[in-house]
């Protein structure tokens, strides 16, 4: 009886082929999963980098808007100081003229007048120069917003390509996604925020105008007060009430530059108590104007154009006579101020904290993935191995022979209330005056992933 030989070799060959195929299958699956994970990470890094650029653009506009508001407020202070200087000089001149005949007192008031005149002669050109310099800065800030806006949209495209190439130089942005990013930048992003000026009728200019006027310090807005003893006193049947009034106002001027206008006055209100048969007993008298001054920056309109008794700290209502004289020594620095420059703000009037989301689709060709197919395993000498086919990728192709991933980033506004809380406990919505815009990755929905699969199969 002969022993059977070679059976284990045949059986071992069959199992060896199965083992080889299993190893190749695991190798291919692991390579695809590894590359898909790498591709997803690359897409995430790309889209979050682009989103951070966009959020920084919004924060830059917030910083520059705040700077422009602060500069406009500074100009209000300069105009107010200019007006106050004119009033002080005129008051010193009037006081010196009235007391010139009094020995010693006349000499003192004359010296005071000289000091006030010298101060005002330095003050007026200094305020004029300060207005000019501040206005130039504001113009530069406004232009920088336009430049930053354009540069950011270009940088989003360039940076996205650089980041994607640095993470995976064989990955690429799908054509449909590239078109979508372009549509996002030119439509969604442009419509989300835009530039506004005095010709705006959406309400954004009015909000900007109101923010500036509400930011003016109380003394600049209203510097009216009464002088105390001995300038205000009652010695029956006479009494004297000394009132200094003043304030700085911002006025609209149609399509021309806005006007910062200031007025300051000083008046002695002298009364005596008397009785008449026709009108009875009462205090009689009136205002004795002691000083007046005014100043404006912007369009060439002086204080006579703004007649309300509530303007300038109610100067017209309190020191009416001195207010009528104020234009006589009004400082005209209108050529140094171009008004409120254009600024960026959120276009949508609905209160929200999220900007349009940026979506990116990134792909990688199957031929760029190291698998048994790219290594030609099982593809050479297939005639001699047709009984045991180890070309396991032959009938398991990816859609359009590529892998594709989807990534989305959210740009949102968030101000931590644990570090800051409004006095009225109201929530702060997204705006371009506080720089709290951030970016983060956002979950993709099932419908978005289904659409991606459909596009991958169709393209």
C-alpha cells in the first residue's frame, strides 16, 4: 500500500490563496479608511482656516468701527473746546471793557483778558489741526475696511488651497464645491454685511449716527450750569443769577458732510422786585450777555442754522441774547472734517448670532491611494491566475473612482456673559461694533451627506 502524498500541499495552496486575499482585502479597506480619515481632517483644517479668516474680517471691522466712533466723539470734544475758547476770550474782553475805569480792578481784568486771548490763539489752530488729523485717521480706517474685505475674500481662496495642499497634496476641491465657495463669497458673504454711508435708507446709518451721539461724554453734550455765590445771590429787592450754557451737537446735512456744531454763552440775569398798578408785583429784569462763542466742523453752516431752544445745552432758552451774538466769533473749521465716513455693518435687520456657513467638498482619486490595485497586485499574469483571482478591487470600485468628504464651518458671535453682563440683562446679538466673532466646525446633516453622494455619482 502506497502512502498518499501531496494532498496537504494542494489544501495548503487553497488556504494560502484565501489568506492572501483576506490580507489584501484588509489592506485595501484600511488604506481607504486611512485616506478618508486623512482627507476629512484635511477638509476640516481647510474649511476652519477659511472660516477663521472670515471671522477675523468681521472682528477687524468691529475694531475699526469702534475706533471711528471714538474719533468722532473726540472731534466733538475739539469743537467744544474751540467754542469754549472763543466764549472765554470774549467774556474776558467784555469784563475788561466794563471794569477798565476801576483802579486796580481794571488792570487785573485787562491782564486776565490778555491771558485768555493768548490761550485762545494757541487753542484754535491746535483744535483745527486735531480735527484734521483725526478726520484723516477716520478716512484711513474706512478705506482699510474696504481693503480688508477684498483681501479676505481673496485670502480665503488662496489660504484654502495652501492648507489643503500642506495636509494632502493629492486632494482637491470638487468643481461643484469650488463654484459653491465662489457663490458663498460673492453672494452670501457680501449680502451678510456691507458698507453704509449717509445715503443709506435701511436704518444702519441712523444706528451709527445715534451710537456716536450717545457716546459723547455728558460735559461735551451739555455743559450748562449756574455759577454759585457770589455770582448768584439775592439781596432783596434785587437778585443776580449767573448762567453759563453750552453744548456740542451733531447735525445731519443731507448728502453733504455732517456738522459738529458747538455754542457757549455766559449771561448775568439781573432782576429787581417791583410793583406796578397794571401788572402787579413781580421780579423784573433780564439777561446781560457777558460772553459768547461758537465753533463748527463739517459743512459750512454756523450756529444760526440750528434754532431749537433745546440745542447747545438749551443756550437759546437760557441765554437767548448771548446766543444771538455767538456766530460773531464762531470758529469755522469745516474744511478739516468730512463727516461720517462709510462703515461696515451687518445687512440683515433680523437679530441673530450666526453668519452664513461655509461648506467645502474635498476629493481624492482612487489612483492616488496605495492599494493592491495601485501596486498591480493581482493584475499581472491574470491568465495564469484566473482560477484563483486575487484582483479583489476589480469589481469594488468607488463612485467615479474617488473618495469624497464634506466639511462645514460656522461663524458665530458669542460674548461670555460670565465675564460681562449688561445692566439691563438683555442678550447681545451679533454686531460689528464688538469683536466677538468666532469660528468652529459644524456637524453636517444627513441630507447634506446624501446630496454629496448624489453629486459624487453624477459628476
